[in-house]
C-alpha cells in the first residue's frame, strides 16, 4: 500500500514554516525525492518551491557544514 501524501487534506505548504520543510530535507540539506517523502507530484513540486524560497529568505541552509 502506498503511503498517503502528508499535505493532501491539510493546509497549503508555507515557506515560512521551516520546521515542516526541514522534515523533507536530507542531512546534507538536499530535498528528498518523492519516493523518500511519499508525497504526490503536486505537493512535491510545491514543497520544492517552498524550500527554495525559504533558502533564499535564510530560513533554511543551502548546504550542511
């Protein structure tokens, strides 16, 4: 059975919510793939956009040290 998308049935993805976005990044701060996150295609695209925006606004790091 395929896991349910985390964001289906919830509010939209917000780039200001760094705690939620951090769950979908790897230790190296790369965005996890759909296979790893279990998100649907629509929400995976929105998640990637939100993470990139949060990085630009300095809420999330680009790389790990």
